C-alpha cells in the first residue's frame, strides 16, 4: 500500500512536528514508494524526474539516522552541479531544524578550496558535494569518510553523462563497505544499472511511471531559423505566461537572443557556463524570486535546479538528444502542476523530431499562423530585487530582514516577495513600485543592529 502521509512514517514526534511546520503533509508518489524502504536502511534505486520531491525522499532518511552527538561525517551526498548541491544542503538544514548543532558542509568546484579544507578540519555531520571536488579533498587527505553510514547519489544519470563514473568509483573506495546507498535518477539505462550493481547490495527498486505524459503539454512549431526570435513574444502572450525558461544549445545563441529580446523591450536573464559561479547563483535567485520573467539558458539549467512555477518552457533550439529534451521540459509541471513546453523546429531538426516523437506520442504539431499575439498582455514582473551585503556568515536571518522592512521602515508584508540568504549576501524581492522607497529608507536603517550596503539588482 502506498504511504500518503508523513504521519504514517516511523519518525519521531519532533521530526513530524518540524515537517508539519514546513507544510509537508502529503507525500509525493516517489516519497510514498521510497521512504518506507529507505527508512528501514535498505539500499534503494529510485527513478523519478526532477521536481517529483526526491530531495525530501532521500534527505529524511539521512536526517533520521543522524547522531548529532557523534561529530563525524555520517552521510555523503553526491550531486552533479554546485547549484543542486546547495539546494540539497538548504533542504537538509530545513529538515533538521528540530535537531540542535547539526553541521552540513557543501564541497563543490568553482569555490575556493582552502576554506573548504579548513571547514573539514573543524568537522561536520553531513557533506554534500560534487564528485570532482570531493575526490580532490580525499586525495589531499582533508576528509575522512570511514564513518559514513549513508551514501546518496542524486541525479546519478546526469553525473555519468558528465563523465564522473571514475571519480564516483574512487570516492566509493574510501567508504565503508557496510553502508546504506540510495541512488536517484531520472532515467534507468544500462550505465546506471552497471553502476548500481557495483556499489549496492540487493537494492530495492521504485519507479514513477509516465510522469511526463500526464502533466506536460507539448507543442511543436515548424519554423524558419530567421523566424524564431520574432515568435517569442507571441508564444508568451498567447499563453499568458509569467515565468518563461528558454533553452538554446550554445552560449553565443543565448547572448544573441537576450540582446534581441531586450531590443524588443523584454527583461531577460541569461545562464550559461561562461558566467562566474557568483553570477550564476545570482541569476537563479533573480529568476526564481520572479524579479525577471524570462531566463535564457543552455542545458546547464535543465537539470538540478529547483526553479518552481515555470509555466512555459521554449526550446529555441531543439535539444541534441531525447534525454536532454526530457530534462528540459521537466522544468515545467514540477510537483504535479500542469505546464507547457514549446519547441521551435527547423528542417534541419527532422531526425531529432522523429526520435523525440517515438517517446512522446501526444505532441501537438501546430502552425505559426495559429498564434495570436495578445499585444495588450504585459510581459513583465511586478517585483524587483534588492541586494544586501550581509548573509548567513553575518548571522542574518530572513526574520531579521523581514522585520527591518516591516516594523523598521513600514513596508507592507504584501510588498515583500521571496527572501534568499546566501553566505555573504542576501536578495529580497520587492514590489517594484516600492523599490525606490525601500532603497532610500533601508540604506539609512539598521538590520539586526548594523548598517548594510543595499542596492537594486
């Protein structure tokens, strides 16, 4: 029988109370299938697409087994990208709020190495990281993994696609043989099967069937290459979309499209590998907090990012293979919500279109003459973001910033959107009609007894 409620799980009263405070009540299908098994310490292979609730599915067993008094690394979670690793760490911190003094470290490439080594010297309970950076710390003897009781591989198929197989196997050589291993993947092909057979013991297998077919509407438009850019406003307005993710195959295409759409009067963000990690983090924050309606990205954004409520995905360039297409369109219709994915196809895409159609039988082929550009529709955001040069390392919390904005300068709660607090800075979405007022007043006010530099992003 499928478990549907967190209260049915064998968790402590404190844990259940924390889950309730996070409004986690009904389990998603992958959580309902996997948690009864993983909480019994079974090795587990779980196949589910991005946005199905899998982070919570593997984080709960990790937190449930944690012995906070034993200040050693007890769980290791591997992820393909720094963005995903950070999001996993954030989820773990929320889920372990009922336990005092839990230390969770993220160890990823693109960040300074020596501060990570210093943090490891001071110890941790849970480590989340990318394979390459974890392996480097192992090789330089900064980290001891002989106390690991749980290993999690998230987005395992993506890690293998990125060439991390050898790194993963070298990391596993440093782990105890007697441990629990949880492997989560959007696909389950031969490479994943081979990996599982080498690192797991009698694993249970759970799978959520046909998620894409039931929740994502797909439309394909046959177009000329020169027509693509001009169609974007019509695609957005005709679908009344407020949060739009556009995929291109190359960085140069992203930048060119961004310039062209800006010339058309649209506010856009770009995300690709030429950006420094700090810029990538900021871009994700600004898009996810609804300050900008459009994000143009290469496939660096198609996996491993928790960007909810994307109501339109546009494949400006058709993906290079069927798996990438699946991951792209999975950015919409997260957590069971409906979504739309539109693909612009040229004559050069015919072979790839046929491959995709073999998997998705309910694709609608449409003609651009059917598009009705609603010129009265405003493609814009009601929010803008302020930057504060203080974050977690300065002991700032969301409540401190909220209090400074409301009780401090008299802003209504309704004018405040999402608050994102990073290590050394914070971002707050604000009603754009009030942005000048906030910049003026907050720059002259203290937050938690201190003045911070504040400006608009």
